[in-house]
C-alpha cells in the first residue's frame, strides 16, 4: 500500500550526481510496510527482499502545513515543519552496479527500500532562527560496527535540508500528484555518499551541531 504520508527526496546531494548519471534530484512515495520509527534510537531491518541495498543518513521533516509555494527562504519554509528527525533511508537498485539514467530511477520506484526514523524533535517557531543555521552546518558521521565510514554536512542536501523540502513541494505541485499536506513525512536526501550494507552489520549515525539523538540500525 502506498503511504501518502511519506515522500522521499532522492539524490539531493550534488556531490554524487556524476556517480549516478544524474543532474537533478528525484522523488517518490514510500509504503506502509517500508517505514518504521526506531524505538530508543535503534531498529532492526530485514534485507531479505532487497537486491543491492545501500544506506543514506538523512534529515526528515514532519509537516504542520503544506509550506509556501515558490519559497527558498529556509526560515519561512521551516514555519511549515512540525518536527525534525534523523533518518536512514535504505535504497535499492535493480540495475547492475547501480548504473542507471534518470528515467530508470522512476521505473525502479526511486530506489526506495525502507525508511527508519529516529526520535522526532519539535520545531518551535521561536527556535527557527537557530535551527536554520544548525541544519545547514551540522556535521554527520556514518559508522559501521563502530568504524567510521563517511562524513557529511547538512549543506549537502541542496545547500540546506529546507531547500530540498521547498524544491519537492514545487515539483510535486507542478505534476499530476497531490500537493504536500500537513501530517506528511518528508525525507530530504542523503548527507553522505551511499554506502553498501549487508546482513549482520550495525550502522549508526551521529550529528554534531544539531540536537538529535543517535540512530542505529542492525541489518538482518
């Protein structure tokens, strides 16, 4: 079943566009059976149905309102956000060696495999000026079984996660799809390079400069 309350923005990290033959982000719906909230910052995720899974550390937003159309002011965009959370999206690809073109991504359901959400933190209107800066400058680490694998920053998501949300809102509204709505969950794209994952591994992401608890996932 398609989960209208979760929509993903993919490949918003310009640093990896050349690797995947892309020149712009993609988006797609997520599904009721592929989205979970991690309890106490930890989740287990099966890879049994995936072909070539990779992990993406992301920032996710819960919407309180659709958000302004055509707006790129991060502070204004964040007025439509009820909460922010750390997230892992597990992406998958049915093309050999992850080699594809833009239209192939559409056929492959935007490569969505699973979404794991960390503990949401409320976005208070009074705190928006602070969180605007924190979302852009926060430093993200991605570790496998305790070993550092990759680093990233909030600015890797189209210069700011709120920019990814704003672009998604405009793109969806311009297509034959329902516009974004209050209550929906939006992911804003990977903050590091995609990393392959395998059963038996435990992955963790930590963010410095943004008050979000660590998030871990063990693959089964």
